[in-house]
């Protein structure tokens, strides 16, 4: 048994003081006691449930900072960025993917995330032919998780076509391609490989988008998912909305809700192009909106209807998507600031009894756990011990309590305020630094050097 004692902790009952948390050998929380003596427990200042990062394309981390020049198109957009990304990914080997992914996961843990949903679509060799081991690339991600200690939810992606018209995959997309039968085998082999990880590791199913899967393929992927989480890109770009509307006679969110039993086990990624009716409908279905505010800002996607969505009871989570910047506090801050810019007001997501920071943090913790179907998101018995401790000796946090602590971290602080992180009881970050950072950084540095010049 391991024990943590916190001066203050955010539990399902709200903020409590002198809280002792006991973690069992499996990595689950056995008990939570407020008003307790510290005894021999590890002492921390403020203890929080550590959220999950629900949407990552880890290999894109190697592109960070390299796509800020204007492309040949007079109006640089997501679509010109995507062309650059396709050129880059043709260079990636399984060893590169492993090294880059391990670094990203180390950065996630240091930022306060305890788990990662890896939306994994880089399956095959550069010419599109499968590796001898169909799950070769999935196993690279799994090896990275073994090294980083993060709680992994691997989300293999079904990617069939190059657009709603059913055109063949282009040169940059060949490594993604699977028909439903091959995808089912890939999922089976990836889940077999996941058994090498601790018991909190899991898999889900990720039909890429309505542009990249056929109607039949989407139905088969949903049927294959069973009780697993289902993640799908939806309504990220105006051009995507227009393409789906022209091909299927309805906007992406409208079509998806009309043709599938979208519910709590679904995570709809981005949703930056929704009207009011769609916003309310997604909220009522109980699906999680998987938001990636930093990447959505970087790519000029648009602004999520956050105020309307939360007012309708919607659930959300956050992810780092392109991983150009991995920061839990900054994802939450960017989400709130986008709402302030849209509505020209302040504290747009705050509630009468909960500050902005607390609404953002608890929403991400609860929504992230739901999106990955992970028994986490709160400091409570039987949950995985996904925990985050803030350094309350930090200049800006000293003397802060309760919601003010979260507000200060999210709106005036950064990752340097994160002191310790546990993933299913695995103490992976101590003193603000991941225990395996040096090794992960060295391997990633070698991969970056080899890939230099790909863009």
C-alpha cells in the first residue's frame, strides 16, 4: 500500500483539507480520508484528479515549430498544413514513432495528464503495404507507453477513402489505409499487444471522419467497437462541412446523429463547426466533445460553442492533437479565452458556485475519463489513482486555496507548477520532472536529427 497526504484535495465532495489517499497494489484508490494525520504518507500541497489527454497524434510532435511559414497557397489553411504533414510522415519508421511518442507521453505526464488517447492512424509502410506484423506501428506506441508509464488508450483508426466521393487514397494517405476486414485484424492484434502493459491500458475504435470512411465502413466500425470507446473527427473545418453536406445531404453532426446511436461512449473530436441545434443535440446525447484548443487555434479551425454546450449539460474533454505544445493548463486557458473572444466577456464558463478554473478542470477530468472509458477522473475509492499534485510553495500559488488555486494555475501559471503525477498509482513525475525524461529526450533527439529536412 502507498499513501499520499495532501494539505488540500479536490474530491467528489469538493475541497477538503488534510486528506489521506491510500493506493492499493493494483494502482486503484482504496480509501480517501479527510481530516487525517499525515503519518508516514508522502506529503503534497494540493492533490487533484489527473485528467486524460483524449486526442493525440504523437508523431506530429516532431513537426513542432516547422509549419509556420506560408505555403504556396495565398491563403494558408489546414489543408496546406496537411500537405506538409503528409510529406513528413513518409519518412517515419516504427523506431521513430516509438521515440517521438515516448517523449510526447513524458511531456503529457509532466503537464499533469495521467492518460492518453492515441488516435493512431499511421499503420503501414510508406507505399501503403502492411508490415509483416500488421500491428507493427501500434506496438511502437505500446512500447512508448511502457517506457513512459502513461495510462494508454490506443485508438486504431479506420481510414478507407480520400474523400466523400470515395476517391482512392492519395500519396500522403497510403500509410493509413485499411478496409474494415483488415482493420478488425489490426484491432485484434493491437489488443493482444496491449496485454504487455498494466491493467489500466485499453483500446478503442476510431473511424477517422465522415470524409475518410464509407457509410458501410462506419457501421462496421461501430459494430466492432462493442463496449469500447468510439472516437471520430467531426465538423472541424468549413470545407469538411460543405463536402459532407454535398455528398450526404446533411451537415456532419446532423448526419451522424441521424444515422448512429451516438451516446456516452462516443467522443466527437473538434466540433468547431456546429450550429446551435447541433450543439444542443450533442449535449443531450451525452457524447463527449473532445476539444483540442491549442491545435484548433494553430490550424484556424474555428471556435467551439462552449457556452451553449455547457449550458445544455454537455460534457467535454481536452487533448493535445498535433502535440506542438503539450500543456494541460494552456489547453484549458485557451478554451476559456476562445469563449471570451467570441462573446466579448469574462469568466464565460464560470458558475455561481464554481470558478472558471474549477469548471474547466473538473469538466476535463470527468469528460476525459468518460471519453476513454477509464475508471478515473475523481479522487474516490475504486478509481485508478490518476493523481496530480501542484507545488503550493510556488510564488504564485503560496497561500492560495480551493478554486483560487486552480484559477491561478490555469490563468497565471504553467506546467512548472505541477510537482507530482501518478498514473494508475505509478509515480511517474516527481519534483516536476518525469523519472525517465533523460532517456526519452535522448531517443527523441536522435529521431529528430534523422528526420531533419523532411519539411
